[in-house]
């Protein structure tokens, strides 16, 4: 089978995403074209700090070959046609007319690549690209058009403005909607009965405690017990007040945070506390060694429209290393992870659950967590994905 991915995420970065991992796993047995985000007019007129956008702009300027083979069955397309920046348009009907023109520009780039590759029939997977890929079903006429719902972007003003109207319509006209959380699946089923939960995946080979030989130097001197978090440190997703209260209430615990901070975190009181350590952003290949050095891993999410339904992949990565996990209680945490984590709401519950996790951890529990995490391999996700988009077939080519 042939697959084409359109996404908000680029495939040629140092950070993986649901769509890039899904595409790479599918490419083990199928031919896959991954379309990077097109350049918009604003990006051509303003300076920015994204090295990958800069490289894309330079490639267009230098008229480099836009279609690049990354692996035997995997190709990347850098669209050459610039699309217009139109989200400022106040009225959705007018926006939609202009958006159709943007879709046609992107569609021409994709069709040219399809012709080169000989993709006569293909499945088009749209990873949350509500606007730029809204009309690609009509323009490219894929054998199936699949919408991948993995994040609640309508919680952000940029997407809510026109997306509140357009995303439900996009779900309705899709041949299938696949979701990485149960809550997203319930929402999608309101608009499309062919909506399926496929879960989320991680690189099981990378998160292996047996392969960690040495503790990172900047972690080695920190006294235990170490309560750790890995991920973006942003107040849109994390409860900064809760994290501050935890560190204050338990000065004998060391709190270690790995990841890039937003301005609120940079200016926070956490930086003044002697038992709090910000170790900065680490490459994904370095992360397992840090998790191995944690005594308890936490995911102190703040509850809002953005976070309440998401699938916290970092929890799977924590469990894969055998670590006890204390996390904010959300629907996904209760429905998927209840039996393998400690759930809490508020400071007092969090402290009690961390203490419990520290007290009762055993090697048997660690092995149980590792075994559970193996359910979330990309191989398993792809298997469910294929069965979801081809429910009529008794045997789907893997």
C-alpha cells in the first residue's frame, strides 16, 4: 500500500511526533511519502529561529530537489509553493475561499511528487492539519482520507478562530478518524462513526534500563530521593503552582526538571528553591539515562481544555524504565494507566502518592511496569491503525 502524510510536524527534525513515527513504522512494509509543512508568506517576510524552516526557505531559494528519499520506502517532500498567511481573515466563509487556494497550491506540490513516485492509489493521512489540508480529499482524490486526531488544538486561539467550525466538518468528510486518546475518540464519534482509538507508541528499544550504564554527570551529585520530570516546561500544560508547593513542602526531596522552559517557568519561584534543579533540554537519546536516575517520575499536568483529554506519552516512557509514576488524574490516566501508576489531584494527594511510591517500590513492580509499557510499541499502533482504516478486510497487509 501507499501512504501520504500531511502534518503540522516536520520529519527532518531531531524531535519525533506521532505522525513521523507512524510514517516510519509503516515504511517498513509500505511506501510512504511524508509532506513537510509548506512555507507561508509570513515566514518569507520575517526572521525566525527555526533552523528547519530556514533550511526549507534556502532549499526553495536555491531550487533544490524537493523530493528526498530518506529510506528504502520513505520519501520526504519539501513543498516549493508558498501559501498565503490568511488566519487574520475574520469571517470563516471568506477564509475558506482563500484556504481553498492554499490547498490547491499544496496539492500541486504533492501531485507532482505522486507522479514521480508512481503513487496511483494511496491513503492520505492528515495529522491535525485542519486548514492547509482541508480540501486535499477533493483535490488529490485518495483511496482513503484519514484524519489523525492527537491533540486538542482548538484550545488555542489560532486554531479555534476557524477550526471550531472547520474541524468537525473535516471529521465528517473523512473516511476514518483515528485518535490517540479515548476522549478524542468519543468526541470524534459525534461527527464520524468510523472513529477509532489507536493509542500511542514509543521507541521501546531506546527506553531500556538495562542499556543505561552510567548516570549523567549533572545528575550524579544531586541527593536523593530524586523526583523527576522530563518534557516541555510550559504553564499551558503543567501546574506550576503545584510543582512549587511540592518542592516547598518536601525540602528533603530533590526535584529535577529536564526540558525547555517557557517565560513563566524561567521567572518562577522554583529557581530560588535549593532542592530544585533545572538541567535544561536534553537530546532524546540522553533522556533514558536521566529517567534511570529518578526515584519517582511525575507528570503534574494542569487541567484545561488542552490537557484534559491528551495521551501523556512520557508516562509510557517512565514505565518502560520501570519507574513509579505519580500523575495528575485525568480520564486517560484513569482509563489506561490506573493499575500501573499513582494518580492524584492537588498538593496533598501528590505528596501522599509520591511517599507511597517511594515506600512500596519493588523489583517485581518495576518488571510489571516494563511489561505493560510494551503494549505501546509503534508496531502495535500500526497494526491497530490498519485494522481501523480497513475494518472490512479480514486480513490487512501489515
